C-alpha cells in the first residue's frame, strides 16, 4: 500500500501537528505533502520522523515563512497541484484546504477535520471586523476572495470518502456546512507530560496566545473586579491592551516555557478558559494536572470539561457570566484524582488506537468493494 499524508502547513508544533505526529507514529511510510514546510530539524524529527514534506509553489514565494496566510487566495490552486494518483490511501489533516486534494475512484481518502475553514464560514464576520476588513477596497477584496473560498470548499466535499471530526462540535459543523456525517475521534493530548498534583494554591491561572478570539481580556477584566489572584501567561498582539486592564491582584508573566507552565497549572486552584474552541487542548492538560477548569460551556470544552465534576461552565462570553461561574466554583469541591481521570479519555495512546482501527476497517471495506 502506498500512503500519502496531507497537511496545510508545517511552521510550528501545535494542536494539529500533534495529530500528524500520531499519524506518523502509527504508520512510518507516508509520503508527506504540505503547502509549506519550515519546521526546525528537531520539530521535523518529532512530527515527521525526519522526513521533509513535498511542498507547493507557495514555499518559494516572498515571505512565505511568516506571511503565508496572505496567500490564502492561492491555497486551492496550490493544494490541487499535488499529483497523488499513485497512492492507495490518502489521509488529510485539514483546517483549511487539505481536504481538497484531487483523488480518483480507486483511492481511499479519509480526512481528519480540525474545523471547516473558520474565517470563511462561522467566523467570517468576526474575522473581517477584527482584521479591519469590513470596509474599503481591501475589505471588498477580502470578501470576494472568501466568497470564492467558500464556493471552492463546497466543491471539494465529495473528494473525501470518510470524514473524522475532532469533536462533536465540529461534527455538527461538518453536517451543517458539508451535509456529511463524520466519526468523532478526539485529538491526542500528551497526558503523561502533565502529572497529577493535589496541593493547590490560592490563585487562578490562564495561559494562551493573546489574540482576540481567546478572550483573555474578558478574563482579566472580570478578575479586575475581584480581589482574587489571577496569574496570566502568554504573549501576542493583545498583550498591551490586556496589561492596561490588569489590577494589582493580576500577575502577567508574559512568555513562559513548558516546565514553568506545568508548575503553574499544577498548583492553580482552577484554570480559566473563555474561548470557544473546536476542541481545546490546554483545558485537558490542566485537568491532567488535577486542576479543575472554569470554561465557556460551548464548543469543544463543553465536551471535555464535566460541569460540576471536573470544572464549571459559564454560558456567555461576558464578565457577569464568568464571575458567576467563579462564585459557583468557590462554593464547590473538586477531587483532583477525578479531574485527572477525565483527562485520560483524551490520551495520545487512545487517539492512535482509534485512528488505526478506523482507517484499517475502512480500507478493508474499500478493498472488498473495489
């Protein structure tokens, strides 16, 4: 069997790249394709087992390493240039255009969907507003190209034989946008990296890249109205804005490395998370430390945090809603071992087992029907 693995881009090591790492743990004979590949040698060894991806023409365009998203209008053309006709099995890891590779009827294409293209679909208006693209010439061009992306995205629906969603939340979006059913297999979380720690200290903790949709400003502004200690880790475009909101009970750490992050996460009385995520790995990592999570009860965290058992849900991205959840948390008790146990549902080993079983079954059925 000849296998191909398709991903949009390799520029860092985040959630979707952890899935790629697991795919290459299961099968080490993939030929790998991506629009661009700028991984370091260390990252490439971990994620791709030392292989370099076959890349598109975008790899050689100016500033492709840092400004590759500016080439969005070219992504559909670029992904369709990969010649995959000799492969038996194609697995795409898609949050933008990877699912749109060209395949034929004698190939099995299984796509692991992190999300349909969010800035073209459900985050369309939010993306335009936050990027300042809701008016003017640039705005008109952005709307035109995103319209074209939506049309292309719909045209690629039947290039995939089986869809896998990374959460029930994404499965609903796949059904809504593509009209397709999907198998839910939650992403891999390196649970073993985050050890249970039962001696909690008197502070809340949050950590994220500081970009608008993460809503770190909401958390900081909410805690500024209390005397409760909040520790915030992370950097990003919104850092200066968030710093202005911070009161003396709020400590901004900026960037911290993994070992420091784990220590803060282990000792926190609760981890606070206010984004509406497709899945959300960090809240699961917090639970692996035995730390309960106060989170928005929408998106992936609605599925990964058990309300009243491993954390507290709030229903709106509003200060009052979050503060009520904090008050409820203060009146509740959580058992760190129970919190940790819930996180184990999302282990890397579980992901690799479920993926291998699903792909093997579908390929056997494919051979029988061919």
